[in-house]
C-alpha cells in the first residue's frame, strides 16, 4: 500500500486535524524501530589487488550497515586505518570495500533459442550439458515467462537437467535463448528503512505487511491522543502498539526468508574496465 493511500484510509476512519507531513513524520518514526535484512548479489568479472569495491544503493549509507556476510562468511567492519584485514569491509573512495575478493570464476550457460524447457521444479536442455553443481545459486534470465527469470538454488544436477525446489518455475517449453549464471559474491547486510519524503507519498509504500498495519494505526492514534491531552487514551494505544510490534517481530523472525535467493532486492554487475557501477533495485 502506498503511503498516500494509507493516509487517506486512516483519515476516513479516524478523523484528525493533522497534516500529511505530521502523519508522515510519525510513520517514519514507527518504521525506524524496524530492522530489515536485505540481500544484494554482486556479479563480477575481474578484481584488482584482491579487493572488491562497489557503490551502495541509493538511500543506504555505510553507517547504516551493521553486519556483512560474503558467501556465507561473516566479515568485520573496519575503519580505513585497519583496512585489508582478512574478511573485513570498510568505506573508502565512496565505495564499500570487501577483502579478500573471491577467487572463483563465474559460470554462465547460454542456450540456443528453443532448447530450454521449464517444469515446476526443473530446467531441461536439449543443447550443451549443464556444468552447475548442487548448492549453486543461479540467476535465470531471458526466459519468455517473466516469473522464470529469478534466482534459485540447484538441489539436483545432471548433464541436461537441473532440479530446484518444488513450485520454483512456471512450466512450459521456452522459445527464447535462456541464460543461467552463478554470481560468486553474495553480500548480506542489515540496515534500517530509508526515511520517506512527503514528495514521494504517492509512490512510496509502507514497509510493514498488510496484516500488521494496526501498528501504524495504534502509533498514530497514540500521538493524536497525546496532543489532544487525552493521556490515558494515548497510553492505551501505545500499549496496543507495543504488543503488535512484538507480534510482528516474532512473526518476522520466524518467517523472514532463510535462503539468500528468496530475499534478493538487487544485482550489480561490475567490470574492472568500467569507471562506475550501475545498481538496479527491484520495485
């Protein structure tokens, strides 16, 4: 739901005299109490001095990053004076720096048109044999059905058939040329949500799932009651807000994606011959 739609619905249900700017300030404060785990997968082709550098996506600062894991290993946050400690990361030259860079080579498979068939849990080729291994996280792109263009983890590997979890794909023969590749850097980091701006309320969406929108309701009603000097009502709403927040935190810990490919929000492609890096974030 967009912020604007939520504000309109809230005003219709709970009449109040406050401006959108004030309501948005309270929404931002409520969301600042939430933590999110976002996963970025970076595909690279060359390294310099065994170090990898890239730009953080818009809205995420180095100070926001609390922890980093690269290919399953935890890296330590350092300042510039302690750079290049084994399995460490730091910020320099407007880039997040990771050391050491991975030494493995990317694997990429490109089919001819019409060679790939998707089942709900397999990819079969009539072309060259696959070279992927069990446990590889692969990116499928170029498929005619957009839902099949995604990240998935190989759980079974044969010469011409790759097996994945049930219901991973939409079944059908694909007339297009399909690319399957394995990025070798997977970086996971935790950061707080980006502050929403009044100019973007028509397009910005709320971070909480629909089932937990009462968290916003109770927090806003508490603020409204407090400013109206109805302190008992404000305290009552704040109690409900705290209870709902605890319910959300318990739910999120239990249900948040456990596999990196289920929690991906972006991909970066980097070549040492380029002077900049382009970052695309999913909407």
